[in-house]
């Protein structure tokens, strides 16, 4: 695919179609991309999971609120914010989760973190290959899994743990191995993703003003007593499935 054509098409869709709100399931709404504007940040950001840090205050948050499958009794409130740095060549990401029935047992990189209370960021950094994507999944203790997917469910490569360790992660709940916590808990997770670790596995179109990537953000807890599957950009599947790059939303770098 041609980079200029893809960018022009996405900008056309952004201009002439309204942004989706959570729960927008009207006919044809799946064809309208939901858009998040990613602001640049030039200084190095300390990764400490502080949602109220000065650098994040005032930045627009996106809402992860489209349930797939059965809706649990507890209405989760999940927000995320994102920035990028052209000087440090990295992405910054923070999640805030109002959660319940929290499970966190996985303590190994590239383990089944999606079984636990987990947030996920799927993204396609090569504008010429928007259906190829990375999935970064992090449970509430900050244990990550990261893969590069050439074809969903069929052709994927686990990133080397040495590369994944370069993703700096902080969380307000850094403990694994506990039994399920049934009461309501609010937790935050923040991370820094160096772009250089991606280039071993894929071409990367560097973020800069006007560049668009495809992406989606998720919340999951597949093996809790109240399993749930929540998306930012709605996914058009009858059963929960996050590996649907054609339903990714748009990251518009500013």
C-alpha cells in the first residue's frame, strides 16, 4: 500500500465523519474510524504511574468502554492517555482503571497476562502495512507480553524478553500471585516504549505531525470470576476477539 494514499484516506475519513462515542453501534458506524490525537512531548518523562503528574494533566484521555461478549455486573471505567517524543524516539502511555474482581497471577514475561486484570495496546507502526501489528499486554502488576503479528492468530513472533525489558513500566499494584480481590480498586499503569525495539521486527513510520497509525486499546480479565473484554475502537465480531486490525482506530500524531 502507498503511504501517501493511506494517510490521505484516513484524513478524509477523520474530516468528513464524526468520531464514534462508546456504544455507537448504528448501521455503518464500524466503517467510521475513531480517532485519538497524540500530542508530542520533548522532555524525558519519569515513569511512575502517576495519573496526576503535571505532564499528563490537561491531556485528553480516550475511553475504553465497548464491551464484547457478556457484560459483567461491574461497570469498569478505563481511561488511557498517550504522548510521543521525537527527541527520545519513544511512546508514552498511561492507563487508569476502576476495577473489581482483580486477579494477578502471571509473573513471567510473555506469560498469559490476559488471564489477569490486564490492559493492552495493539498498534500498527508501519503505515504501508496497517494489518500487521504489535500487541503489548500488561497485567496490573506490570508484567508484559509483546508480539509482532504478520497475520492475526496465524503468524506471530514473540519479542525477545531482552527487548521487552526495554519497555519501562510502572504500576500502582506491583504484586503478582495473589488471590482475587473482590472489592473495587482503582489502579494505574504507565509505560515508555522505545521505537528502536520495534525496528528489529517491523518497519516503523516515525511519529511526527500529520502521521497516522492504526491502533486499539483494551481491558481484559479472561480468568477472573467476572471475565470481561472491553475495547476503545468497537470490534465487529460476535465473540470477544482483540486481534482484528481492520477494526483498529486511528492515532493522529500532532
